[in-house]
C-alpha cells in the first residue's frame, strides 16, 4: 500500500512512513494511492465477527507490509478486546429508523479513543528497539488531546506536546489532559481559538529544520492511521443493520472533518452508504461549503459544543483531492489560495459530486438544547451537545433519504455536564473510572499563539525530564 500527498509533491510513503510522519512534507495530507475493496461477500462475512476481528479485516490492506499479519492482529486485539464495552461501539435504537452508535466507551469517554489507543500501539511497534524517539505534536478542540495523552503517557521513545485553546474546552476535557503527570506529557494552553492552535501545529510541521530537529509526529486526524481506525465502526455498525444488502446513512457531528471522511472512505471501499449527513454547529464552514460551494473562514464562535468550534477543517482537503480524481497540483493551488485569502470557491462539478453522498446541516444552540431534552424525554438517554447536533441533523435528513440512519454519539454526556443539565435538569455524573480528575492538581503552560514562542518552549523540554 502506497500513500501519496494531497498536494502531489511529497515522497510516496508506506504505512509505517505515513504513521510516523503525520503531515506530508509539502504541507498536504497523505491518502492511499488506491482504495482497497470490500466485496459484498466480505461484508456479509463480518456480521458475526467481534469488533477486533472486524478491525483486522478492514484495516489490514492499509497496513501492507509494514507489519506482518499476526503482529498486526495481536496489536488490534490488545486494544479492543479490553474496551469499556464488550461491543466496543454498541448500537442503541432511538426510533423505528434512527440508531445511535455509542463511540464513547474508551478510557477518556470520547470517540477519539477508538483510533488513538491503536495509534499509540502503532507508534510503539514502529519505534521498537531502534533507539530513536519522536515528539508528538497536536492541537485539540477538546477530545483528541486527552485520548492521545492517555494513549502515549509513560511510553518509551515518545513525548507529547498538546495544544488546546485556553478557556475554550470544558473543564472535564481540560482536566483529562492537565492532570496527567507522566513526565513525557506536556500541555500548552494557547491564547486563541482551536484554529490558531491547529495553525501553529501546521507551521511547525512545515518548518523542515525544526521538524527534523524534534522528530515531529502527529496524532491529529492529519495522521492517516487515525482515519483508518475510524473506518472500522462504520463497517461494524452497517453490517449489523443489513449492509451490504441494504444501504445505511450516517449523521456525523463535524469539526475537523476527519470522522465523516472516514465514512467516505468506507463508502469508497464498497460499504453501501446512502448519505453522510455533515452536522455542524454555528461554526458552519463545512455545511456552507457543501450547500453553496462557499468554503470561507469566518470568526470562530464559542459554543456549548466546543469540539466543533472550528473554521478550518483540515480533512476537507482530503475530500477535495478525492473528488478531483487525485489531482495534487490542483489541490495544492486550491489550498494555497485558501491559506492566503481565507476563501475557497468549490466549482460546480466537484460540488455536484460531493452532493451525491454528503448533506451539510447547520444546527444552532437552541435546537441542540431542545434535542438533548427531547431525546431524554422520549428514550431516557442523556446525550452530549455534539451528539445532539448529529441527531438533530439526522432528523432534517430523514425526509430526503430512506433506510436506517445512524447518528454517531461522539462523547459521554458527563464531559459536558453544564449543557446537559441546562437542557434536562439532570447533571450527568462522571463514570467512576475518571471521577477522580476533579480532585487532582493540574499542570500546563500558557503561551501566545506564536510559532517562535512554541518552538522555544519545546526546545526547553529536555529529554532528561521525560526519562526521569
């Protein structure tokens, strides 16, 4: 399996190479040169498999020769055979057509655990006994950070530097990062938005000398291995609802576009996906792009669904590349225009192709809160604000599509207790396994949104501190 950059100028790499590299050297994102295929027979054969068994079959073609089959299978089973729920990603029925796919049963109560627990093991396997080490640099709008930190804390050969926008994540989200005292974990609160933090990450990756000096690697969804692992739960849920003999639609709360792009990958592999509903909050750049062809950056609004408070969705570049038939130079030109002007006009041909699978839906805060209340009233379930946005968008889409619709429950409601309590009058308690974080001390550094300040801080993090 070969991987190419969306901008066409970076070296072709294998799976090991793209996992350790993260961002391509030309500023693009890596994708497979060709999509592996899942036949209808192969999909039917997965109906009775465990999640781990399904994961091995879905992901194996992407790994290629980078890991032998037995080693990869052992690694996958190590991750998923001891998850917080025996089904890993259980389905819960909301009504006659509508299902909830619970993705929050991992150690940090968010869907990011499903991919990042695996990514931590992949880093460990690829570094092995080489004696080399990596600095994992990431930005988080709330959930990626804690999931990544939990996956690599205390592991040899790795240190992690995680940026979050100061004051723009929930207290639970922040404490899940800042109360981890492992010597190889470094949290930085950036004075600005998530987009500012993400821009810093890209700037440091695009500085070739600094990237080499620090041996940078990525855990954000710019890292292909993240998306690969997320493809699995689309397949796992769809075959339990009748695929491949009946198509399934998915509604996905969307910020950085990685989770919903994984659904697109599943469809490109052969999973019969009728519709991917791209659910945004008031930060609606992707919904506007899909509806009007207007991919333009606006001011980031702080909302009760902070993980979606994003106006630059990195993985949208992967979709543009795919819809442009893997035209790297054209994608590079589009992204250069966007990076210089904050605006990208999507042509009618690409927009029409996107419309065959994607539907963008903007959900405001009032509708989100009403949905949290209504779901609890009719089903007894508590859902977090992001999940509620997906459910509300699914209801909008239900009138224009047939068959089952699966909404992705991306976070546990206890991660956003204030928003849930406002809507339902019930404050969801933290599960016992993480309830202690509210009593623990925190450790983080506050920095301006300045690349040189961040570089200086990272250089000051002597490796001896991680080894202590």
